[in-house]
C-alpha cells in the first residue's frame, strides 16, 4: 500500500533530526567550564610564560656577565691613496681580544635577590589572574544557569496564568464573577511574559560572556547547580588573608623595592674588568710587508741628504780632535767662519758647542 505524502515527509524530518540528537553535545558542568577556560586563556598562558622567564632569569642574576669579544682596527687612513686600507700603512693596527667584567659580590647578591623577588611576583600574578578567570567564568556560568532555571519556572507559572485568565473570563461570561478578575489575570500573564524576556536576555548575555573563554562550548546546556557546600566558610577565609591572590603579590614587590634601594646605595662602588688582546701592525703578508718597507724607504729618502751632512760633520769633528785634516769628498762645505775647538776640548772629546764642527785650514 503506498504511503501518503505527509507520512513520508514526517519520516524524512525524523531521519534528518536523528543525527543531531545522537551527536548532541553533553551538558556543561562548572568544573569542565573552569578547566576549559584555563586551558584556552591566552592572557593566562602569556602570564605563565612571563613567570617562567622570570624564574629562568633569577638563576643567572647573581653571576658575572658573559665575556666579550673585542675586534678592532686602529689608525686606519681615511685620506690619500691608501684610505680605508688596513695593510698599506705601517701604523694601522689590527686588534682582537676578549674582555671579562667582574661585578662586586655585594651587587651580585642584591641583583639575585631582586630577580628572585620578581619571579615570586610573576608567580603570584599567575595565581591572581587564574583566580580572576575562575571567578568570572563561575559567575557567568551561574548567571546562565539561574536565568534558564527562571525561564522554566516562568513557563510553568505562565501556564497557570493562562488557565486563570480562561477561568475568570468564563466566570464573567456566566455572570458569576467580577469584571476586574479577568483584567488582573491578563496583567499577571503579561508581567510573567516580561519577566521571561528579561530572563532570556540574561541567559544570552551570560552565554556571550562564556563564549569569550569557552568558544563553541558556551552553547552547551548547563549540567545543573554545582555543590556549593564545598565552598570554604567565611571564618576560614579571614584567617588566611595573607595568602589571598590579590594580596600575595605585595610581599615580593616589597622585597624587590628593598633590593633596588640597596643596589642604589652600593652603585657608587666601582666594578672592575680584565682585557686580553693581541694587536698587529703593518701588512698581513710578505708581499704587503715588502711594499710597506718600500713605502717607508721612499718616505725617508728625502732626509738622506741631511743624514749624509750630519755623518760628515761627525767624521770631521773626530778628525779635528785627532789632528787630521778633513777629507775632500766628505760632502761638507768648508766654512772658515766656524771656530776651531780648543785643544783641551778635543783631548777630552767634548766640544764646547753642540753644533757640527769643522777645523780651519792652517
């Protein structure tokens, strides 16, 4: 027997709705919401990374700095044909070495204390942000839970209000009731409708707040009211105020400030450093060394005439002291205006004047 069109349509709708019912997300409990929020919070993850970095820095805060490598070039020419050359000029020196800074022990202890205080402060900030996150997620979860529970209660009351409106209207039609009773029943039904709209608005707002931390899981139905009896009592909280996440960070901050003040007091005491370096002047190869020597010889050729004259003057002075006449090819011009040193000065080997001496012809 062929099936009717409405029956086939109903079967198609049921087949399409069956996978959605099978794969429907389970209800969301408060503990699961807190766990998901902590695992997906980017701000909390960044703060944890900052705390780990501070803890790692605290391990090496009391040590000396790492050695430094020194590489440099001194007296490099910046003008002339050899500018920017490190091998052409013999005065250019290439230097390489290492340097180690040594910080005073008192300063290193204070820096280590400050770094440890900073690490404790960052760890306390992690606990504070985690507590703030759990509080916000729990409040949003409970707000949505109570808003949806209010919607269910309002729906039950609305059914009763609709029956009341129908009853009072029937009694008024039968002439046995007061004309104000239907009006009051309709007013009560309208008030319940307004309250239901307000509850829906609160539920949507709480769901939007949860989606900030839970994403798509915020659309899941709350599993039910959590066990509030497990919460600590007020008396127990007042005895451990120093361990409160909002207050635990102030003790490390105080310790860090004390360390900074002591560091400022010892900042006037100097540190010291050791440097070991090797420097080499001139060219770096044999060929460049020969070229450098040729340049030096060329640079000094202009003063050779003066050297010859000075050498000839010294030889004539020695001949004068020994009584010998100057050689004709000595290169020193004869000047009769020069004064002959005395015999005593010649015998002592000390002339009376610091100039170049020559003997007069007798």
